[in-house]
C-alpha cells in the first residue's frame, strides 16, 4: 500500500516538476503540456546515431531514471511514508545520485557525437565542483540529528528548522543541489545555447522521453532533499504531514527552476573556482559552527 | 538465509563478470565503467551481508572514482574508444605472471587466515555506524589520519607537478597562476624553436621604442630597469651595447636565454660582429615574451605588426632569408629585406 502511494506520489511529483519547468522557462502555465509533449515524443522516431556505443546509449537514460528514483527512496514524505528507511539514508541519497554522473558520461560517450561528449565530460568537472558542497552540509545536518537516518533528521528539526539553524549550510546545499540536478545556471552538460542540448542532443523519441523523465525525477529528488534536510520535511501545523511535504517540495522546485532562469549560465572554470576557493571553506566553517552549537547549546 | 545467500552469490558473480569484461573490451570507457559496476556489485554484496554503511560507501565512492579514472584513460590513451582496434597490451607475460601470483596469494589468504569466531548477532545498521565512528576516532585514528595526510601530500604534489612553470620556453601556455593579467602575452609563441626568430631579430637589432616593452613587464622582471624604450637600437653601434651593458646584472631571466640567444645570433650575423654584447641584450628583449604566451591571438597580431613595422621603418638586421614563421608571411619578409638592403 505504501509502495503504491509512493509510486503515485512519484508520478505526480515528476509531472508537477515538468509543468513547473515549462512555466519557469516560458512563462506559460500549462497543466496538460508535459502530457502532450510526452505523447509527441512517444510518437516520434527514436533515431540511433551512426556509430554509437549502443550499450551506453541505451543504458544512460534508464540509469539516470533509476538513480533519481533510488535517491528518492530514502527521503520520507510523512512519518511511515518512506520507501526505505535506511540508517545511512543521508549517505544513500548521495550514493544514488553519484550515478547521475555515470549516466551522463554514458549518455555523452554513447552516441559518438561531439556535443554530447563535451557535455558528458563537462558534468564530471561539475561534479568535482559540487560533490563536496553536497556532502559537507549534509554532514552538519547529520551532526545536529546525531543520525544519518532521514527520518531522524526531520525529527531533529521539531523545534527549529535547519534553514534557521544552519542557513549557511542551506545556501551551499541549495546551490550544490542545483548543480547536481544540472538546473539552469549550472546546466553545463545540456547547455542549450552553446552545446545544442549536450548530452541530450542525440536522443530522440522514447529514449529522450526517458531521459527527460529521469531529469524531472532528479529535480524532484533534489527539492525533496532540501525539504527533508533543511525545511523540516513533513513538519507543520494544521495540514497533514504529506501535504506539507508536497507543498514544500513543489515550492522549492519552483524556486529552484525560476531562480535559476534569472542568472546567466556559469562557466565551468568559474564554477570550480568558486566551489573550491569559496564554497569549501564556507562549508567547513558551517560544520565548525554547527559543531559548536551542538556542543554548547543544550538540547 | 537462503535468499541472502542467493543474492550474495548473484552479486559476487556479477562482480566477477564485470571484472572479466574490463579485459574483454577495447573501449577504455567501457573498461572503466565495467570496473565501476564490478565494484558496485561488491558494494551490493556488503549490503546483502548487512554491512550497510560500508556498502553504501563503496557504491558511492566508486561511481566518482571510476569516472575520473575513465577520463584519465581517455586523455592518455591513443585509442580510447577502441574503434581503431589498436593493440595496447604490453608486458604480457609479466602481467600474466603477476596476476597469477596475486590471485594465488588472495586465495591462500582466504583459506589460511584465521578469521576468528563468527559474531552471534550482527549489530543494527545505526549501531554499526556508531561503532565505526568510534573506531575511526579512537583506536584507528592514527592510521586513518596518516593515510589522509599521505593522500593530501600526494594531491598537493600532483597539483604542483601539473601546474606548469611559466618559464619553460617550449610551451606557449604558462601555468594557471601566471594567467590573465599580462598585458603582453603573445610572444610565448616565439619560444617554440628557432623558426620564429626573424621577428626577434627585428627586436634585437632595432628600435625597441616601437615595441612597447612596457607591456612585457611580467612577474618579477622589472623592465623599467631595463628601460627598453630608452635604448637606441637603431644605431646598432657601440652606444647600443653600452646601453645594454647594464643588463647583464639583471637577474630573473633564466630560461629565456635560448630565445634571446637565437635572436642574437641573427642580429650578430647582420651586424657583422658589432653585437659583441648583445647576448644579454637579446635575452632581455625576449625575456618578457616567454612569460606571456597566454594569448595566442594577441601574440600573432603583435608579431605581424612588429614585423611589418620593422620592415618598413627600420627593416634591417635580422636575417630574413631564414625559414619564415607562420606568423608573418614569408613574402613580406623578403620584401622587407630587399628594401632595406642590409
């Protein structure tokens, strides 16, 4: 039963993110839009490039989708409404999303095309930039919760949400999460302007549909993680827990998608430089500050 | 229990199979990713054996590590896609032997080692994390900190090796540290051997005022001291060399000598031995050029402009019949030579 509810929630969530993305990029709010686009993609021919690495080409979109779904599995929607309540949930989230990188490298290498290849390897550089900034703020979150379990992490925010407890960590995680989901200012691997779609460029038809679906679930996953780690998950007055979770996740997703459109795309070098020279010292400072608060302030 | 055993065996076989695939494919990227999935299968084996933290960690770390390895293989191998069917095997017997010995060793350890008593009950996943944390920050702290420090040292050393020193004459690109702010980058291109020096000959033998050497003032080379603009190279005579005698003392020009000397040789021929002193002179002229090299376009423009200017205005000195550089068309060089007739 829980599984069914979660599957429906996953479908609705991914669809909602697709609607939001269309709204963020074009300004038109079309509820039926993604369904029509999906049908159109299903109807189109799925072209195979001339000399592909067929195995990678076919695997990549599926792997992207699977990685994103697995990362969502460890994030709770409400008490008891979680696919896998692992004791190492916060780490498992990262572990699953590490395979987004693998999927994009495969998608870049597979079709044997220049734009895709550049996009795929670009994302590897992007990972070098964002990876630490995803893990280190989560470390501070886990320090406060004294647990890596995502359920425990939400429970630890009963008195004060982490966005207020460790705002620095939230800011870093939000940016790094957007980079992880290659959302607009960090959309280097797809880069519509300079790479003509990058890793997506050679995908058409149903393969592209799976790729896009994976991308939507990935954005949903990152938004859910922000909600669980920093915005108190299901916590909130009056409404039931799942409703709070859903509202927060969609709000975070729209803020992410809309905010990213306001900023020009970063250069790879600038992203790396800021991440390592500014981001990591700040993340260390965040861990230090949270450590002090955890030790000094009685719970 | 039987389900556990089944999955353990399945993931174990998957790990072995992907390990075999590593050697069966010609594509470097396939090979790297096969190794990744072999390691991921081992992580899944950890999970099946209820070592949750270790399993997740293994699955997480390998994804990034193997991807980075893949890009290094792509960068360094001649045929990363395996499309050229190139045979990249070497030291076949040695590696076969080493593999056999290592395999025998691993099997021997598996059978001969005293593994101790099996634990009666496996602690819960959360408890495992706690115990592992206590272990890492207690008894094993020294080992892990030493390992961490070693890796950090290796990282710093690798970065230091990778950052190219700016004064290497053969490479136009300087290190990242030197990039960006130089006003006069382009002449690094001149360092690429003896071909470009007809232009340098211009520099060496002629009016430096036209060169705007103030822009050459890179890292540590205080060209204000050299005051190129003041040297009257047009004279090509003793004044010039006197003026340049002061340059001998200026340090910091190591690595530019090659460049400078080549230029000097040309100048020397044309000046018929007048340029007794101009080793130093030439070295100074071009020292700045080596430092730049970050902006090739600029370099080209600069080179052309200078070449033309010199041919028109002062065109003499350099041996213009040398193989012409790509930067300035040979015909123009010759023309300049004839015009000036030195």
